[in-house]
C-alpha cells in the first residue's frame, strides 16, 4: 500500500489544495474489503484511476466510475468501493479552484460523478491514463497529472472577493449569516449568492452548513454529550444538529460516533486536520 500527499506545483497552487496518490495493487485490498465512506466536504475532486475500476454507491444506487472523472460537491454520504487492484490520484481543489478548469457551471457537478470525456472530449481519459501507467514513481505520476491540469487551466483570474468570503466562512466555522458575508464583501445578498453559486457550485448557506458539520466532527471527543457537541459547534439546538448529521452521514450521531472503527481510509478523506496522523499510523 502506498499513500502519499503532494503539494501542487506553483502554477496550480492558487487553485488546488493538494494531490493524493494511493496505490493498493493487491488483488484483494483494503478498498475491496472496506468501502470508503466519504462525507460532504468543501472540495470538488478530480480522480485518475489505473488498474481495476471503482464504483460509487449513492443513495443505494451503484455506478462504475470512469477511470478519469470529477466528483462535485456532495450534500450526502457516498461509498466508494474498489473492484480489484487499483491506483488512484486524487486532486482536491480549493473551494474556489475548480471553476478555473471547467467551462461547465460548477453547480452541474453537484452530487455527481462525471466522466472527464464528457467535459473535455473523447480521448481525454485514455491519453492521461496511458501516460500515468508509463510512469514508475509516484512523483512522475503526479507530474503527469499536473501537466494535464496546467494545459486545461482557463484564462480566468481568481475572484479575490469570493476567496475572502469563503475564508470568512471557514474562519467562523460556518456561523456567519449570509447577510453579514454580503455586507463584508460589499455586495447585496442576491449578488453574493449568484457569484458564490457560480464559483463554488452550491449556495453560501449550504457551504456554511457543511463547514459547520465538519467542525462538529473535529470537535467531538469520546466523553462529549450530543447536546454539548451541538452547542460547541454553534448549532441552535440539538434537533438541528441531529437533522444535519443524518443528512450528511446517513446515520444518527449516536450510531456514527459509536463506530470506533470507521474505516481508516475514510477518516483520512473526512478529517483533513488529522491526515498526517493517519498517514503515519496506517501506511508506514
């Protein structure tokens, strides 16, 4: 098993958070035995798979994924299951970053896994996959992906006002009202919502809700009561917390937190601040 995290090259760093590479090239591997449950986050993902395919299970519906595709912002849990030996390169865009690579509205990708051939035209998948397979090191594979992305970077400057809005939401752990965000940006509420939807792919209210939910995951400790956790994370009351939690995980908070053995790779995907800790404990 190989799992490594790379910072993007300088040209891509304004748009991309990081690039992960995972190889599990055994015929029976972690992902075939334990589907990876990925929870809503603030990142659009681009994936490159080599080896056997992977399937997504969303709301009980199974679909085999393209070797190269885009996963938009999701508003519910998705299970990913390897169908055999597989290597994956995962590009995590910054919340504002994906819009610099796609002519399609980012909202079109929401809650979808989209074949890159439908975005960039036929042949896109095979060309980059062949180049990745020719490489012999993780560094070389990532370099191929960076070259591919650089060639598809649109002449589209980063909207600094929206970056500041997004960072304000994140710094406040999702607790700022949309009206306050609009006032800080010097925009009307409607203007902010329209620009935010265009760049991020969901409304600022929904984005804030996901940020607050992710903050609750980070705040949880084994001896916490759900009431204390809900208030610590800024929820108005426990009922709102439970409603969001069930929507975003498909489980009650009690059920989710009682499962001490949430698949470890899922924890890597769902807890960015703990990524290094999990990397050292699982893969070394």
